[in-house]
């Protein structure tokens, strides 16, 4: 995962996943020198991983490939807020939520996943997931009700990334897209 001062890496040790700065030591901020645990979503074996490091911490994309094609079968977004070095001793784990809701679409006789998905945006230190069309032609229909209900502000809670009862910012110009290539 590229970042301006210190790239991060996802690694597996003793069957557990974690992310950490590649340049451990002085190049890494004090609160991220230790590995950050990653709690992968259920059903994510095997998965393709990508991610970015943001001011709100690392954000990971986990994509389970389809057994029938090169397309994705499922997609999850993972995030964990970096610990407050004044309060937290251990890093907050990266936990996940699904980005896909609704019935899958077909194209060229291939299952392509749902036409709509949730797309991440950072609004200050808040992670906001908003409905976005992901397949050509999706914009001509309304997003599924389950996807609309799932949209909102997300935070790590327990072992999941969960929608909070916090309102989405009314001024979305303060938000920036998370630079991940969503499937």
C-alpha cells in the first residue's frame, strides 16, 4: 500500500493477517510501528487484496474471485481507526463490511455481481459509504433498498465495520474518494 512517507504491507504470520509500515522504526509514526491486525471477512479464502493508507488509517479492499471467470464474486471494504497514542496501547484491528447488495447482473452469459455497490469516501476522519453504479446501465435504475439502507457513516465496532447512527455530512465537498479500484 503506497503512502507518501512510508509504504505499508499486508502479511500473514502463523495464519493471522496484519498490516504494518514497511519501514519499521524511525520512518513510521510511533502509533503504527507495531503490526495492525486484520480480521478478514468470512468467505474470503482466497481473496485478492489491495489497499491505501489514509489520514484515517489503512483501508483495505478484499475481493473474492469468481471460480467461473476473472471477475469478482464478492467485495468487502476494511478499515480500522489508528489508535490514539494518548489512550490506546494496542492498534485497532482492520475489520470489514460488504460493498455489494442486491441481485447479481449477467453480461455475456457471465455472472457479474450486483449493478450497484457502496463506494468509500473520507469526510475528515469519518468513513462514508455511498451507493454508486458499478456496471454499465446501472444508473438507469434505482439502487436496491438494502444498499440505500446500508449507506452511511461507518466505524469499526467489535469484529465488524458497522454503519453508525451518525448523519452523512450535508456538504459532500469536504469529502474525498478513497483511491481504490473497486470491482
